[in-house]
């Protein structure tokens, strides 16, 4: 009997089984690592176990991709089978195991912060690996390294011992070659495509639950990253959100942004105040009592509200800090896939608040306790025209630093001291960092609740305490009475309520105007209009009686006739909120995560929201 007829298919079958077991093991590690989150969301074990079943189509497809090269080697072995081909196969598999286990382990690290699988754009951050390391607690980082090494090492040992058998000097067999080429190869391609239907499977094939963590557990990490990379490559030079004819989408957006009357409620008693912009790292609306959060997390902020104007219907346009910078300073909403701030050839073409204020004689400065090179924020800040930029390296050694840099109390104190020597009027921005992982702020834990987000809410409590001390000192300064303070978050963060990453509640953030320059009748008021942080530009400039027409995507929130809606983006989708309801759409898999709209308006609102993303992305591409 010709042993080639069964040895070749048996070898491929064992390798196929190995990869399926590998994927199941990776899924188990993910679920066990996030067991606390599963418990918090009240997910029964049977629902989590279902992820293994729904994962099968993508696991089969991924195994098919990984076995294309071993299949080629097997075809060669049907007529030529020296020992070195086995060595090549094992080296290939070792590299595949190392990379796959690295991907799985990295996702354990990013999920608590990003609430997504690993997207292709994560490679944008790898140009500064030290920043990636600094965002993770040291103990967690080395725990993940141990998991990676153990997972990779054990997997390869099992592969060699139980799943791969050397094929050496087997008889030539054209029948075996024909079976491999005409039977095994077509079956493999069918598995890769998920069947013989016209449209190949994608990640949505494994979506089965209202709990996003279970859907992500079911989606194969390797398959997801591959599709993300392919889509990013396809999107070069092409708008991936090309839903409707361009003219139709443009018309819808023009109607959406149309303001029937240019009217501003003037809330300031001067049109040339000093301006201090405090950008709070990762502050979710759930940290703010007046926005529906639990009391006691940010009591100092709560006190500031009593003399300020709180914008209570505000959403971050994107989930990343570098996206927020473009949104806040340029009034350009964040969008999926990339950001204006990471591409100098684009951000030089957008107007900014800073440049407008410089033209009005403002003296400018920017403060941050870490390294602004992350996400190319420093390049964008410098292009803004900030005359003075202070980073972590500019602080003396006597200040307390965490892994990310100098903690908030010292950065805030530095800004106060410098502003006492600054010429007026000034525009000074400060970006906090202590409420970013790894939450190593120099204060003992105060809040004893919060479950998986206890470190996060305690870090926000620390920053809030720093803000209280900051304003107590600021009130003593001679420039205080002529200063408008603007406090806004860069983006939101998972909270103790553990919203789904794609739901609107996750992305809501605070915005507060504060200072003695606010007219007394407006102090302690709320503005509940649906809005975005990108609306800060037009809102501020109109209060200064400056033309804001350049900021076409920014609305004046103190104009009662301005259109009312909110938008947010995530990896490859958008959320759109209007007074009638909202929808959330993932364009990558053509899937509506949520739709809560009246039937008679649903189609039109969805078309408008998708048109908004389409036109934004096209404008970004055209910059």
C-alpha cells in the first residue's frame, strides 16, 4: 500500500486540529483573564461557553489560511520528501505560534482600555514602544509576558510531540498529489470563505450576543487582524464609508449642519478674557454626579459646576487622545481608522483655535506631564502655534512621576506658577495624565467600590482633588478675575457601569465653562443640547466675537438655533444621537449594534448619520 495516500492527509488533518485547539485555548485564556468582567456583567457560564460554538467558522477559516503553506509543502512531499522540508514546516509553525500567541496576549492587555480586538491601526503606536509599555502597569506587563512565553512554548511543544509527524522518503504518488490539489485545496478554500456562497464570511459570523465581550471572544484574533489590515490597505485612496452618491451625502450633511439664524447668547462679560483649557484624560460622564454618575467621585468638579456652565449633552467624537486634539483644537470630528493629528501633510491644512487666538494677540502655552510624541500630538501642538510647550522632561527630579510621567498636581502647579509671569491675554492648555492606566497616582485609595474600574475612579478622584487645589490657588492670582476656564475630557473610558464600548453612554463626557468672566445669571446653569467636543471651537470664538466660519464642522452651542445631534466614532463605525433616539453602526461588518429610533424616522436618520461619517472621512482624505 502506498503510505503517501494517508500520511499526507493525516499530517494536514493533525495540523488543522492543532490550530483549532490553539484557538480554543486562546479563547479560554481571554475568558479566564476577563472573568471579573464577565461576573460584573452577569454573564452566565453557558453564554460564555457558546462562544466556542460560534467561533468555529472563523477558526476554520483562520486555520485554512495558516495551512496554505504547509499544504504547499505537503504537495511537494508527495513526490519529493527530504528531511529538510519537515524542518521548514516546523520553523514556519513556530513563527506562526509566536506571532499568534503574541497577538492574543497583547489583546489581554488592550481589552480593559480599548474594549476591542487588536485593530491594524495599533501599529501606528509601535513607533514609540516605550509609550505603549508605560500605559500598562509593570506587574500586568510582565504577567502578560509570562503568559505569552508559556502559551507559545507549551503550544509548540505539544505541536511537535502530538500533532506533527515527520514525513521522510515516502513513495512518490501522483494520486496523493491529485487528492491534495483537487480535493484538499478546494475544501480548504471553502473553509477560508466560510462556504461557497458569493460573499465570504467576516467577523459578524461569530457575533451572537448582546454582550460585546462574548462576541469579541468568539471572533478569531488572527482573522480579525488580517481583515483589519486588508481593509486598511483597500482604503488607501478610497473612502471606506462610501455609502451613498457623493452629492446626496453632501446635501444631507449640509441640511444637518444648517443653522437658520446666527444668534449667540453672550455669557461672558468680556470678549478678550484669558483662556485656560484643561483637558482631562479619560473622564467619562459617569465620573460626574450631575451627568448621572455616582456622587463622591469628583466632588471638586461638582463644586465648580455651581459657578459655571455645564454642557450636559456632550459626546467625545473618538476614543483616542490624538483624535481628541484634532476635535478640540481644530473643530474637526474624529473618524475611524486614522486621525488628522498623525499626518502633518493634513493637519497643516486645518484651522485651529490657537492660531486664531494668536492673531488676536494671545500668548500661548501647553502643558503635559508625559511625552507628547505619542500619536504625534507634539507635532500637531507645535503646528497649532503654541509658543511654549512644557513636557515631562522639563520638570525637575523633585516632582513625583508615574510610569506615564509627572502627576497632575505638579503639572497644574507648574502652569499656575508660569501664568503669573505670562503676558495677558493668554491661552494656556493643559492635558492631565494621572487618570490614564496604569493609575499609579501618588494618593492612597479613597473609593472602596467600583469593582473592575476601582483603580480608574480613584485616579479620577485624585485628579479631581488636584483640580480643587488648583482652583483654590488660582483664585488668589491677579489674572483670575479675567480668565475663562474650560474643562473638557479628551475621550471617555469604561466605567463601573461597564457599558458596551459601542453604546452612546460609553462615549459621553463633561464640558464645563468656569470663571468670574461668566455673567452671574448664567452661573450654575446647564446646557443640555446634544453636542460634541468639536463644537468647542465655534462656541468659544463666537463668545469672543470672532469669525468661526472656517470651522465648518463646529457648532455654536450658545446659539439656540444651532442643529442638535451628537456623533461618535469607533474602530470602523459610528454612533449617531438625535433627540428622537440613536443608532450605532459597524461599517466593517455592516451591522447595527443598536437602533433606537421611531419607525417613521428611522431610515432618514440612519441615512443622515451615515452620510455624516462619509463626508467627514472624504474631507479628511481631501485635506
